C-alpha cells in the first residue's frame, strides 16, 4: 500500500477513535419525565383496560408500574401482585420496590419466602401466584396482576404455569403484561379478548433509549462493525488486504477484554454457555497481569463496598474475594452462596466491577445494565446432555443488557470478528404456547368442580387451543380443512430442505419395479417404494439428493415385523420404505397402505404432536388433541387410584395439597406415614429430600438405581406419559442395535437424604463439614446448590401442616427446627 493509502486508512481509524471517545462522554442528564409511550401506558392503566407493554430491553417497562403505584398506594382498597418468572428476579424486584415505596408497602411470596402478604403490593413468582388460585397458598384477591417477561409463556418448563395463572385469574382482575418485543402480539391480544371479555390495550416501543453498537477489534482498537464492512466494500485490493490484516484471525477473549479495559468500555459482562466455562474463564483472568492494573480510585471503591457489605462479602469464596479487590473481576453463578451473589449483583448495579463472567441466566435473574457485553459462545447446554444454539430472542436478551440509561450514551456489543452473529438480523420467534395439563392443577380443579368435563372445558381457554384450532369451528369440514392446511404447510417446509430434484435419484435407481402403493401426505398422493438398507444407502452416497434430510415414520411401524431393527421411511418425491426383505415390506403395505384407492396418513417424526383420533380423517393438530391429553391424564389418575367416580380419593386429595415436584409419590408415602410412629415418620420425611435436588448434581448411579422411591416415580409418572419429567441419556446410533437409553427423573437425587442426615449432626461446624464432604464443582454441586436444595426441602416440610395430622405435623416441625441454623437462617434474615 502506498503512503497515501496508508495515511487515508490511519485517518479513518483515528476518526473511529474519536467517534468512540465521543460515545464514552456522559449523556445529557435526564429530567425524570416519562417518555410518551410510558405516559400512554399509565393512562391505559387508569382507564382499567388490560394492558400489554411491548418494549425493548432497558427502555423502562417497569417504570410504568412504578409510576402507577405512586398514584395508587394511598388508596386503602388498592392491591397489586407483581409476578416474575424466576425467584432471583422476584427477590431483586422486592428489594427495589422496598427502597422506592418503603418496607411496609411491599410483600414477598416465593417458594422459599413469604413476607408481609397483607401489603398493598406483593412481589411473587409466577408459580406461587398460580398456587394461590388453586387454593394451595393464601388468597391475595388483587385488583391488578402484573406478568413480567410474559414471553416465557413459550418456555417448556414455565409456560404451563403462565397460561394456568392467566386462565384462572378472576375476570374482574386487571391484567398487565410486560415484555421485550414479541412478534405476534396481536395473537396474544385476540386470545385475551376471547377468554377475559375486556378491552386490551397495546403500547409498543421499539426505540432503545441507549443506542447499541456492535464493535470488532481491529489491531489494538475497537471499531464499528458496520463501518468496517462498508470500508471493505469500498476499498481497492491492497487497502482491503490491509484492513483484513488489522482484523486478523479471530481474537482471543484476553485480547478483547484487555482492549475493552484500555478503551474504558467496561464494565463488561461475558456470557458463556456452561457454568464450568464461566469458572474456567474467571480462574484465568483473576491472575496477575491478565488485564491492565486497576486504577487506584477503582480499588478504593471496591474496598469501600467490601467493608460496607461485609456481611455479604464474607460468603464469597476466598479466590473470588481476592479477585474482586485486586483485579475488579468476578463471576456470577447459581453455585455461589446466595448471600455472596447479592454482593456481586450490588457491584454490577453500581458499575464497580470491570469484568463479570456468567451464563445466560444472568441476563434474566436481576435488573441491571452494563456498558458492554460479550457473547463468547454460540451454544448452551440443555437438559439431556446436548447443546443447542442460542435463539434470536436469547441473543437479543443478552445483548440488551449493554447500555445504562442516564449513564451511557451508547451500549456496546463486543465481537471477535466479522463472522460473528449480526445482532440486527436477529428476529425473535413468535410467542407460542407450551401449555400442557399438570397433575397438581388437574387434581385441584377436579376437587373444586367435581366434574371432569368441566375441568377439561376450562383448558380449552388456553393459548394453545387458539393456536391449534384458531377461529375454526368443530364441524368436520372445517376441521379437515384446518388439518389439511397444517400438513400442507409442514410438507412444503420439509420438501424445501432437499438440495436437488428427485430426477437425479431416478437416474441412479435400478429400473426394476420394486412394487409399492400410495400414501397421502398433506393432501398429496405419493408412491411408496421398497428398498433394502444397503440399496438406499448406496443411492444416498451416489446421488446429490439427501434422502435422510426429511424423514417420516408410520405410527407403530415396528409392530408386526420380525426384525429388531427399526424401519425408516425417507421422503423425496416418493416415499421409500427401508425393510429387511419383501415380506416385511408387504406387511407394511397390508397394515398401513392397504390399497392405492385408500391411502393412509403417515405421522411426521420431527417431534410434532399429531392427533390420533379415528374421527379425524386428516392427522393434523386439532381440538381433539387438547381433549385427548386431558382424557389420557385423567385415565392415568383413575388407574393409580387418585380419582374415583369423578372425585378425589385419599391419594388424590393428599397429592393436591402439595404443589411441589412428585406430589403423587409424596401422597403415597404419607398414607403410610400416618399409620406409623414418629421415628418412621421422620425417616419418610427425610426421604422426601431426594425430590428437591436435580439428579445430575453429585450424581451416584448406584444410589439412584437402588433407591426405593424410584419404583414409585415410574408408577406415578411413567416416562411415556410425562416425558418432560424425565431425561433420556445414553448413546445409540439411529437404526442400530445397542443398549437402551436410560431414563432419569429430573428432580430426584438419592444423595439428598444423606446431605440432610449430615447437616443434622450436632456441632457448630455442621455446615463446614457438610460443604467439605459434598461440594464438588466437577460434579455440579456447589455451596449455592446446597442452599437452594434446603430451601426447597423446607417448603415441603412447611406444607405438611396442610395434611391435618397432628403427629406428622409435629415431626415435620421438629425436623425443620433442627435444620434451621446458619447459614440458612442468616440468608432468610438478609433477604
């Protein structure tokens, strides 16, 4: 590159430095006046309408509720419940509201704590509020219920409680929904109008009060990613090569954090996919010289906070305390003692830390913002041991934490290269229903109505019902048209994945007629062909067409065949059945195709749930499916003796008293406990601890398989009927013989009773001995996990008072008091 070109590039980079320095200047001080969209939302609340506030992260959705509370707290009849999806967010919001409105005006209700429930404002987890509607917790009778982060309705684990809470909330109660951008908000509005019979107002804001810029590291400085892409498009060959040389290979995390600290882009949150990666990054960056030295004023600020909040600071591990004071580096994890986490969260809100490592949960657990964010991974682990790519909504949620209103002119997403994800190309998916019937809700509703049909009809009000049926009637013609449309759309989507036309396959296929029939998929008649596995695999290798890209399987395809190997159906322009021989293929034709004049339906094997009703001529999603789920669950409850003659049996009545995990098993053991003496009752109550710890924490296979409660879980919660409760683990290649997958109940760990027994030992150092024996980060069991485990267990012990047996209640109370010792009692007092 000539001297003129080099000078031009240097000038451009200098302009970028000046631009970035300008963004780091403090913003104009805000006057505290509400934004126009916030004023509109408050007006809608005053008029009594249901309200949906759909605004980008950090734009001030909660400010709407706070402003309305200031107006109404003087009203003695006013009562508001503020719900959030996770306990950490509820605890954080509780502390914020107490500072704003005073401790007497705010109450708290979570699975772990209940405080000041008669206050005009109660902050609650969603599950706790839902339990009040089922009669499992004290009734709150609110005039307004706020559902924060309502996009969690789509989440598999929490979505059920969302829809149940909305459906069961009395019609006279005003509802408020807060969320970041939801693409299909109109679908949500239509659903609310249908089930609540009240006008619904929508207030939206897509403008961030603090703009967000994506930066990449060029040489030793950060530059705007969009500017760099424009420069690469405009630059001639040599200039382009010079720019690419500045970017170089993907930068290490140390390069990025060191440059961020030098450029005053901190505080920085670094998101990692797994908790183990968070701890490894922290161990590296706590070392001397991993980052530029702390400024003296930064060190003094951290030391001052450590002294002021010493009661929290001392609960952090020694290495973490040292790293905070010496380097301004910390990490946030569910494995930390909750008291120590409060100190980390306090530093994050003050902007006192330079770097904090955490998982995606950090973006959900507390209300805070920082100057810059790094998303260091593209995937995260999910239950089952496999990894999934971050969804657009998750990426937006994490990046949205960058930019502090009133402190920063801009927030920054720091990226390691041009191939990093484009934040502005991320569009969150539609808010879909994850609704399914829960055992506890079904039992409580049946106890209230004593009519199975009335209970099932109640669940037709779910958002999922609207998704699957829409506004169509149940007349057969409309029903068939709806199902056909769904199958047509799905088939088109699947066929679009093929990389070439079927003509290539026809050229490669032997001319010999293999025989076949016809099947109907999405309203299309497609020919069925037979092929042995080696033939189809050969065609797959020779042809550019990916036969395995799209896969269909008939219902119960392996029944009636002699071979042990599962049979596969590959979809192209025709359907190929892979069978061991012609006889097995003819068996398939006889059982599933019958004749070319009478085609049958094949079920898509992509995991979608398909109606199996004989009255449904087209196997699509329909109203029958929703009723079918409820009918199957009711049949199971009758079979195990929880229901008799549309009324709850003793087993069902006891199970309905426990909103916790494994309520049917708890009820079964309590029926035995009521008949025995105190010592045996104590043993049974200690066994319940195994239902309060995730199976993979400190996992011991031998303890798991030998535990007597496992048989009860398999009886009351069979994996085929409750797949979300179980985790399938193991490795087996599709279509190959091998050991069966092992099923593990997600919230069942036989190690937990041993933890309780150890903590019951006398002595002042009980917690230290417990921690030394059981804490092992390599086994995903840390001090914070033990604290959360005991809080869950205390909830079960407190629920024993509902049973109404004085002897059992006394044993539970005595056990509770024996376990109520530091640091558990300290935690409750602090929170």
